[in-house]
């Protein structure tokens, strides 16, 4: 990361030297590195010397370069609340995730709800945020807080679960009805044609893989 930041900063300084406004006063470039890991602290190099392993012999000749690292999840609640933009919600999300392994959103309205939800989806890999973005009720007169969005995601999940449960229940009911009818037909053939249960099931073209099940129920 120190080498990457050198590249970013160097490209910007070069643009200042070669751009149309190269006669203007130069300005400093500041790059911030945001780390969202919540299970452990950053454990990679923070300086150029650490990254390339500068020996004591060359240390006086190699300028060091330190990155400005911010471990978002390791801020405290007071620090996270100091962000003035909607990013404070993102920071609070990861702080809570580190502290208690879960997230309880508030109902604070955001200026850029869709962008915030999109960022949370990218950073967390949670597909539900992406699904929420595809809903017309996010922003533009709809949900304007993370809490509202998560409530609607949960409600849709419950509705889908109920629908799947009803479908499974109907399928089980149909299966039980079919099973009952087959048992009746097997018994009828056994009584009227004097067949064994296996002969009756063969006559009814019941698969061999299912015959043992019906045998146990007869």
C-alpha cells in the first residue's frame, strides 16, 4: 500500500507540473487509506521502509513514505459520529460489527441513501443491499434511512419464506394424497386379483425405488 500511495500522489504532483495551470502555486496532496477489517487490526506495512525492507546501510539515502491509515471499524462510537457526511452510517456499521457482531441501524435520514446502500453492499458483499437498490422504494420518495431499507429487506424475506412454506405445504399435501390413492389401488388389486403387494405395485408401474416404502405402509 505505501508503494501504491506513492504512485497516486506522484501522479497528482506530476499533473500539477505538466497541466495547463502549471504556473499556479503547487498544492499538497493528501491520500487517505480506509481499512474496513473488523476482526483484526491492519497488519501490513505502513511505511515504504517496512514495505521494501531498507537496510541500515541504505536507510539514510532512501526517503521514507508513510500512509495515512484509518481503521474504520476500530473507531469508537464518538469518533464515528463525527463524520459529517452519510459515511458516518458506514463507519457506524463496521464499528457495531466489531463490537457485537451485529448491526442495529437508526432511522436517521440520509442525503444519499442509494449511494450509501451501494457502498455497504460492496464493502460487505451482502447481496440483500444490491437487491434493495433494485427496488423503486429506495430514495426518491421512498426509504431514506438504512433502518427502513433493512426493514423492507427483512419483510420481503419473510414474505418469500411464507410463500415457499405454503408451496412446500401444498406439495406435501399433494404427495400425501397421491400416496393414499396408490395404497388404496394396491390393496384393491391384491384383494380382487389375488396378487402379492409386489405384483400389484408392478402392475401399477410404481418404481422399484418406492415399493419398499409402500410395502411398509400396507
